């Protein structure tokens, strides 16, 4: 969710971001008016759609009367549909009983309608005085779920609880399910924050600090993209990777202009496909630094967050500078190409075997010496090309198993590698002699992938 702060209108709390889930304990009608009137006044002044679900001791009619004293054009706001002030029976108990799932889905639908009408988001409030004692557990579970729903949407919520109906257990439930709770003490409103949330916030701060250190040391930057507004949120480290001044990248188009023209279409296509399939994506593309014209390689890892209707509300991820890795990969390719050339043009026959004695690689010199094609030798046991098949099979298998049978010179003795002369069958039509002998040096070292070289 975007971190843009919204004015709550409540002096004790100050500004809060979307997804804030607040509450307060009241004793009188005056307490409700003191908190909720400035709260909704701020929402109306800041292009938010507002929903006030009222209940005794402050009815919907009383709420309208109180708010109109602070908002002169309230009738216009009601007429244009910027605010709805309802009785709890019109929202929480429409069917005659409390239906948590229907209420939650109703909030989500109201937010969707608000955004489609051009409002910045949804500001809401509900009073719980209508709850019966036996309904409290269901309401507490509802509040916990509401916390998750609000956290994924452009919503700001404050719930009100009658203090005289809340015991110790109920107070603990309420505080633990809300970000901040307000309570009046000696005539002043004070805030209470749950220990669970404090621990979570401390853990989050520590995590962010570790992430910040990791970004500095590993050329990593964090980003958020909000498709509905096309706005971007970048960490300072990411701005540095792109060679941008702080605050330069604000919209999706700002990023798009910095991606290499040859890479942008493929990057967008792969990302959109992953989002449509609801899976994380991992892209690689080049960017152009505007000041120097230099090219950097970027790996972009991300994942989308969806609302209940399946629409994307945010895409978040990281960018990693992989320029050095790309340079090393290119150098490795060049080195491998040179090695392959030397391998093929070597004046001696050379082949590699897997741990079962099958040929996995053979150079051109050996193919020419023996008169076979690559296809005829690859994946075949080497003893297929040796006259003394059983002896060579036993020797090679012993060698590959790490054993050294008596009389077989394929092992390592005193640090020296012995050599064994094998008689290799040769096709008569390809060379002038029926049989040829080939001396192969057997090394006891096992390279990667379990291969032995000869």
C-alpha cells in the first residue's frame, strides 16, 4: 500500500497512511462527537469517500446534525454521494443478524466504487454498541479479519467501543486488533499501542535496517508500482542504480524511458504474463544511464498483490545490478570458445567419460584417428572401441569406482599417473590399417559433474 499520509483530523494521532486501523473507547455522546466529527471533516476536505455507521448513544440523525456544524456544505456532500451516514441496522445487521463476510465484502465494494468515481480512497467508522454479549467473539474475529482487509486497500478506519461494556478481556481483544487505540484519561485523549504491534513494528524496523544495509552492500534497490495510478515508489539505493537524482522517478513512464529500447517490450511482456498467471517474475534487461550513456544490466524480481476481485493493487520487488555478472559470463563464453578450438585442434586424441565409462565428449583429432563420427561415439561405452573389451571394461570400471586392480595401470601410485596402452578397433575403409593403438593417459582427478578425463 502507498505510504502517503492522510490527515486523520484527530490531533492526538496526527497523520496516518492508508490501511491504518484505529479505535477509541468512549463513555458519552460527547466523546463520539469529539473524535468522529473532525475525523470525517478531514476526509471530506481531502477527496475521500466517507461512511459513518452510527449507533446509540449517537444515532445517524444526531451524527448528521453534529457534523453539519463543522461542515457547512454537508448537504451537498450527501447529495453528491461523497458521504453516507447510516444506522447500524442498515449496514451491520441488514439480514437481521451480524454477517461478517458480507460486511467485509461491502467495505471492499465501497472502496472500489470510490476509486472509480475519482475519490482517493475510503474513510469509515463503525460503532459497536449494538453488539450483544454472545456476539462479541464473532465481532473480535471480524476485527482481526478487517485488519487484514484494510491493510490491502486504500482505506482508513476507526472503530468505537463503549468502555462501560468492555471488560479486561474485551479491552485486550480490541487493542490487539487495532494499530492505535484512544482512551480519555483525566479529560485528555491518550493513545495505547498493543505490545504485539510494537514487537511487529520493531521487527519490521530491524528488517528494514538489514535490508538497507544489504542494498548498500549488494547494489540492490527496492520498488513499488501502483498500476491504478501508474505511480512508483523507489528506495534511494534504486535511484542510485539508475543514476537518478532523488525524487526523479515518480511514474511508470519515468522508468520505462530508462530501459534499453531493445529490451523493454520483452521485459513488459514477461512481467505481464507472470502477473496474469499470479506468479513471481524474474526479468533481466539493460538500462541506459542518462548522464554518461553507459549501459547497466538489471535483474528485476517482483510479485503482484491483488484485491478480492482479482485486480492488481500493487506490484513490489527489487532490482539488482548484475552488470559484473554479465561481463563474467561473456568472458567465460569467450574462454570456452577458445578452449573448444584448442580441444578440437589438439594433435592428440582426447575424450571425456562419465562415471559409467560412457563417452560424453571427443575431439576431432580422435574422431579422425579412429574413423568415427561424433554421433557414433557419444554416449557409447569406451570399451566398445577397444579390442580387449572385457579387460578394458574391468579396468575402466575399477578406475571409475576408485579401485586399482592388480596389474591394471589406471590408478595413481606414489603420486605418478600410470599409462595403459589400449588397442582400439578402426574401420578399415577409413584408415589404411585394420588396427591402430592409442596411448591414453588416465588421471585419477574427478572434475565437476563426476567426469573422468582421459
